[in-house]
């Protein structure tokens, strides 16, 4: 009896010491809340800054309007088969009809909306990635503590088994069985420690800081405070495809507006040096100004016709992509919702029934061990089953978090693996 109690005290002491020297989170680690991590990530993420510059560029394009056609400047100087010498400078500018400016403004609006949607998409991907890593770190930390506790118990038990083996009280098969169990447990613990450290590095990369979630204060499950349930029409990918369709239509209409006539205005400044028909001498300083007005007619032909057909085909293709994306989004939303509710049901069952049952089984096994009714190896076998149940609950927690994030942030592409 005293030997068993001593084993339990040593196991508890080893567990506490291992927790104090955990490399992934220690007393000197700066803890950070989820909201602070999200805010820090928004300030750090370079893609958000890039999207902001694109949005500003599209806004300037909308405010500036379409670029005017280049002005035509011509000059004349010479005296060929004439007693008079000519000198002239002419400037012409083509002006587009108002319909062209409207079409150009519509295209600029759709491109500005596209830049805004891309920025919102990047922000959603950033938030989803930070939330994933935040709660993945908490789950990995809990899993490391679970295997740390189990490994400390196995370490003390292995020493006791070894002493009994030397005294001939335990067979070699039982001794080797325990050594095998402990070896496998040590490997799993090492793998989870490595995964925890990698998650901590990824979290620092996404947030741009050194703070880590506090496993003592934070909840393993992510429960959004203000659930913003998206339907298929407000799905980010559907909005992007819809904007691409609008942009293709606006571009097609702008191409058609370019085929319309334009107004040409010009100014001509000239002089005639020499003796005029009226018998007077005209110097170069004597200038004559004239105004010119005309209509610019684009040359219609095969290139314009083929370009118009190409723009129409692109607009129809964008419309079909939008319809396809809408159908895909509806199917994805149904699948994500069913998966999230299924995992939530399994998680609730594990929390309300399996975990309490595992704790009851452990209490019963420890009571039998203290009373001498249960040997060490059967006790370790029961602990393995309890360990699997608790580890499975952590797996369900991680999967439920992933499904919840996917439901609230659909189609997040650039995510941590």
C-alpha cells in the first residue's frame, strides 16, 4: 500500500515538473487573447495592405474617369511652287460621346467593387487562419499534457516493474509489454510536442508577434460571439464570380461605345510670308487663327466585329461560371452544415457521457489498485483505454473547431495546414 501511494506521489511530482518546463508555453510566455491576436494580425498581414492599395487605385480610376484620346499636333513650314512661305501649327482633340463616359464609369465601379471583395476575402482568410491556429494550439497543448501525465505514470510504474522483475515477481513477458507500452507512449508524446511547437511558430507567423494563447484561461472550443450565417448568395466565391460577370458585361458595353462616332475640335494658327494678292507684304508675325470642328468615325470592319463577338462570349462564360459557382456554394453550405451538426452531436455525447464514464472507470481502477485488488499491468491497460477516450475527445474538439470555422468562413483558401 505504501509503495503504491509513493508511486502516485512521484508521478504527480513528475507531471508538475514537466508542466513547468514545457517549451511551448511557460510562465514567461506572453499570453494573448483571440481578439488581440486578430487585431495584431490585421496590422501585420501584408496581403491586406496590398489589397488596400489596389482598392485605392481603383477608387482613383473611378474619380479620374476615362483617359482622353491623345491630342494631335501638326505643323507646316515650307515654300513649294509658290512665291509665299507658309507656317502653321494645328491642334486637334477628339471628344467621346456621353455614353462612352457612362460605360467607362460602370466598368470602373465594378472593378472597385471587385477590389473591395478581394480585400474582404483576404481579411476573412486571415481571421479564419488565426482562429484555427489559436484553438489548434489549445487542443495540442491539452493533448501534450494528457500524454505527459500518462508518460509520468508509466515511468514510475516501469521502475516498479523492473524491481519486481529483478526479484522474480514479474515475468519477462509482462516486463517487455510495459516497456513496449511506454516506448509507444513516449513517441506519441514527442510527436505532439513537435506539433505544438510547430503550431506556435505558425501562430506567430500569422499574427506577427510572440504571444501565445493561454491554455489555462481560454476555452478549447471556438464559439463565435456573433454568428453571421451566410447563405449561398452572399458566399464570398459567389460574390466574386458575380462581380466578374458584371465586369465582363461592362467591358463588352464599353467596347460597343468605342465604336460610336466622336466629336473632333481643333485650332489652327498660321501665317503667310510674302507679297499677297492685294499688293501688301505679310511678315511672319502676322498670324491668322481658325477653328475646326468635325466628326471622328471609327473604321468598322472585321476586327471590330470579331472583338464585339469575343466580348459577348466572355460575358456569357462569366454568367455560366456564376451560375455554376452558385450551385457549388449551395451544395457546400449543406455539406458544411451537416458535418458541423454531426460533430457537435458527437462532441456533446463524448462530453456528457464518455468523459464522465472514463473518469469513473479511473477512480474505480485506482481504488482497486490501492486496495491490492488490481495489479499494475491491468491498471495500465485500463489507463490506456481512458487515455484513448480523452484523446478522442480532443480530436473531436479539433474537428468541431475546424468545421465551425469552415461554416462561418467558407471558401478560405490560404489556410494553415
